[in-house]
C-alpha cells in the first residue's frame, strides 16, 4: 500500500483508502462534481470527482473503503487527487489498521502501566471505584483503549486518550514526590479519571467526531456524572472524598474560558491542571514538529500565540 503522505505531484494513484468526507458541489460554470476527502493512518488528502456520472465511478458513501484510480495534481499549493475511477471494496480487501491514526506506543502495555497505579492505591474507596471502571467494566475498557483525546489539536489518534491519561498520571506522580502535601491517592485517581468523559463525548474512529451528548454536555460534565453514578453504588463512599475528586475533574481545565465549570480550589486540582496542560501543550508542539519538514521559524500558531521555531538536533 502507498500511503497518502508518500505522494508527490504527478503521481498515479491506484489503491484503497477510507472515504472520510463526501459532498456534492457545483463549479462556477454550473457543472456538478464531488468533493471527497481520503484518509489513511498518515493523514488525509482532498480528492475531486469531476465527472460523477462516468461509468467508472461507482456508488459509495462516507466511511466506505474505496479503491481509487486517479492522478495527483496541485491546486493553490495543495495536493489533491483527480479521480478517474472508484469502487467500494469488500471486507478482506483492506486492513482497517492502515487507515486509522494510532499511538506510536503499545496500547496494551500502556493500559497495563495505567492499571498498575490503581493497584498501588491505599484508599479502599478510590481503589474500588477505579477497579470497577478500568478493570471490571469491559465496555469502558475497550472504548478507553480505542478513543482519541481530541477531534484535533492533540492526541487525535487511536489510543490518544490512553496515552494522554498515562502521561498526565506520570506527571502527577512526580509532583507527589516533590510536594509531599499533595494527597497522592486523590491526585493519582483524579489524573486517571480526568478525561474519562471523552469515551462518550467523541465517537470512535474512523468517525472521531462529537456525539450529541458531547455537544450538549462536554467531557468534563460527562466524566463527573460517570464518577457520581459509581460513587453512589459504593457503600460508605466518603462524602468529602467524593466532592474533592469531582472537583478535580470539574476544575482540570483551570479557567472558565477554557471550559472549566470551577477553578481549582485544592492543591490536587492545581497539580492536575498543570499536568494536563503540560502534556497537551507539549504533545501539540510535538505533532506540529512531526508534521513539518521545515527547520527554523514555522510561522504563527494561534494556540501558542507565538511564532514557533523548530530547533535543530
């Protein structure tokens, strides 16, 4: 298979790709055509079907795997495929793993490290809460392993939610060693749970888009509700501990303008906010650098509010 990132202007395309997007359009001269976005694990590529009624153009829909024949052209500095023929592929003709962006790290190994933190908790209530979620709930476990951490910006790939959560938890463990006043069991539990709502906020790949619940509530509120339901099912779960853990979840974005219903009011919530922001920002910068072959100044980035530079070496 030739991946989309490997194509250059003038190349011939004859391979199978995922149809991520499809929409009908009309040229300035009133001629109908199809806008299509192709996807594989290396990214996406715009495609145009200028003659959708041609005998070589088969019927297909969004999220179909399609065999595409055409040529790579350039339009306003960006590559696109001029599609001549297309057909829908049957199961067995393709490996879905070739079409979904995925974490560079082993998902099962990351999950094993993540659940190891649960085994080392001393607080019996937090341990029971997290075991019920991460070890005993098979549906949640499967979704958590496959979910991305975002539709875009950072960790937008299969296993992204797991990778981000593990990184945040590692940082929080480090903070506990430097600042002994932090309640370690509370902070580690909050780190593990801070983004659990994303398994319901975002659909799984290949769609990876906001669900209705995600649009209405967002992952912070969803995650807090998920924890509340499980806490109420654990006999004797301490009221103050429940409030502290839920507060960490509600405050982990740090500021109202960043979507937090609350600002951090306890030390553990401050630490979680810093760990979450650190991992998100550095992963975003990593993905910017990985996606560019340029060195030196890369241009202004809205998220960082700065002209970014790729350092050498």
